[in-house]
C-alpha cells in the first residue's frame, strides 16, 4: 500500500485522490459539524472508492477537531465584516 502526500507551499493537501478531497474540505466539514470518519464519508465521500485515504483522513479529522477545540486563530476564523445599519 502506497500513500502519497501532496503538499506544495502552503496550499491544500489532497487527502482522497479518488474523490478530490483536500484537508481544507475536511476542516470545512468539521466547521460544519462533522465529528467522525463516518460523517466525512457521508458528506465528502472519503474512503468510498479504494479506501487508501482513510488513515490520512482520520489524521486530518483529528487535527481539525483538536484545532477547533483549542480555538486556534486562523484555522477556523474568518474575517469579521461589519455593516452599517
């Protein structure tokens, strides 16, 4: 079994080649409420083809959940926009 990690500069890392899912997609899914590998499979299709991505998807999920719980700035925060009313 060969797992290929693709990362160029600070761009997204492809986790699932079959479904074109990146670590950014996983972070977004966690932000949207995903908390398990089953959620990622249902929402993104991770692991539904060859399954070689599951270890990396699980790792990306854990890192995203840890970052979300720790409230690390920059990973899950978006710039605030204020509107005059």
